[in-house]
C-alpha cells in the first residue's frame, strides 16, 4: 500500500511539472522580457515624435489680451479764465486683444528635415525592437539547447562513471589477489574521482542553465521544467527558412549586409547625421513665414470723457536672417561634417566585420557537420564493438574490464556526437541571426 501511494504521488508531481517546448520558451520570454517592453515603449515614443514633427507644418494660432482697471481716477485742478477746473488725467478701463495666425513657409530646412529625422528615429526604434526580439530568440535557443546537451552529458557521464566504478571494483578485487599493480589501482581510482568531479560540475552547470532559462521566461528560478524537444536537426530546420546549406558564404554575406539589424541601425544613424549636417548648413538662410493678425483695442480718453474702440486686420510676410552669431553656426557645420565621416567609417567597419563573422560562422558550421559525419561512423563502429563485447563477455571470452572499456568508448563517442550536433545547431542559428533571418 505504501509503495502504491508513493507511485501515485510521483505521478501527481510529474503532472505538475511544466513541460516546455522551445517555441513555448521563446514565447514566454517574449512576453515577460523587460528589455523588450522598454524597446516597445521607445517605439511608441518615436512614433509620437514623428507625429509632433508633422504638426510643425500646421499654422500656429496665438492670442493675447490685456485688461487694466484703476480703482480711482486721478484728477488735477487748473486755473482758467472762468475759474478752477478739475480735469481727469487717468484711464478708467483699458483693454486690448490680439489674435495672430502664422504659417511657416521656410524655416532653414528644420520642418522637412526635422520630419525626416523623426521618421528615421522611428525606423531605428522599430529596428531595435526587431533586434531585441531576435536576440531574445537566440539567447533562449542557446539556453534551451545547452540544457538539452547538459542533460545528455550528465546522463552519459554518469553512465561512464558507473562503468569506471565497476572497473575500479574489479581492479580492487584483482589487487587483493595480487594480479593488479598498485599503479593500475591508483590510476583507476583517479579516473573515478575525475569523473565524479565532472558529473558534479555538469550538474551545477545544468542547474545554472535552468535558472537562467526560468529567469528569461519570467518564472521562479527554482521552477522545474521538462524539455519536450530533443537535441536534433529538427530545431535548426524549424528556424532555417532559407536553407543556408544551399547558399555560399558570399551569398550569405550579401543577405547579411542587406538585412542585418545592426547594419540597418548604423545606416539610419548615418542618414540622421547627414540630415543634421544639411540642417546646420541651411542655418545661414532666412526664415520666412506668412501671418495674419487681428487687433482689438478699447480705451478711455479724458479729453472728452469718451470710450473708443479700434479693430484692425493685417496680412503680411515676415523674413529674418542672422547676420552674425559669433561663429557658432560655422562650428556646428564643421562638427556635423566630421560626424558624417565618423558614421560612414563606422558603417564601413561594421560591414567588413559582418563579412568576417559570416565566414567564421560558416567555417564553424561546416566543421561541426564534418564532426557529425565522423562521429556517426564512429558511433556505428563503437556500438558494434559494444554489442560484440557484450556477447563475448557473456560467453566468457573477454574480461569484465574489456567489456567495461567497450561500453565506456561507446558512451564517450555518443557524447562527442551530441556535442557536434549542438555545435552545428548553434552555428546554424547564429548564422540565421546574423543575416536577419531568425
């Protein structure tokens, strides 16, 4: 009864452990990533700035008003031929209202160029958001694959450890009978200790990977998850929509130069600096605007103790130009010109680096494919040797140590094969990210 309860409890616990595919992990990370949310806010802000730049083309309507009220009316007395006369010398109520409608015609290029710069900023924010999504996708994929690999490595290394511990027990038994040397015993003990350290390190590494994966998904870092996908080419094929095996390094480099997010951002940055330089160069030109103004005044005069009203409508064109402003505008032009050259050099360096990165990643990708082919053949041989050793050991033809050595060789070959598969997928996904196709 106790065993049945434990079995039921284990089933219940397994059902409560989250099962996770790679797509699920990426989707969860996209939802909870703070950096991604910040990039989305930056995109919204850039859109508002673009809308604000559009409003600069619209006419501006301004109004002002003045009202003066005196509590007492100042008076003065003067002598005339008919006697003293009291005269009011102050204003009683004084009002004026002014409404002005102005439409900018030319503002030294600030309207059009300002709008174009705001558009570039929005495109850059949009590009940064896409890059952040690609980076998260790549990071989660690397963590997920690393977790799969370390799971396999822990299992394989643990089995190798069990095999070597069995080998150690055999050597200890032989040493007790005097058929094994002290050196053979110590070598076997050292090998077991090294494997124990490897297993412990792999388990720690696996725990750290799972914690980081949970953190990126917004989960409690101690949460337990079960990875559904396996370490196979299926994962790479899921992302590789362009089939990079059919493309050369030069073709991939060409795609990367056109689609890579970092290059697009650098190009937008260069374009914005060029527009700023053009704007600075146009600062010597006049500013021109149309205007229409209506003015209304209501004032009191003491000469005939009367209130007067006055209203006028004016139309006109205003033009202004700076004759001399201390040389600051010239310095701005020189400075922005150097910034244009700086951004062009940075863009050129980035393009050259991109070509080298693609070549480096492709070399790693091809090497990992060759390693897989070599390990695939070696696995077949080591598996055949392992099965032969099992048969011969059961018939008493070989010793237990020989059988354990064959098992260990098979497990280590399997481990090397899995590592090559991991390298191939990581290189493939990194290439896709580099060319903007992830």
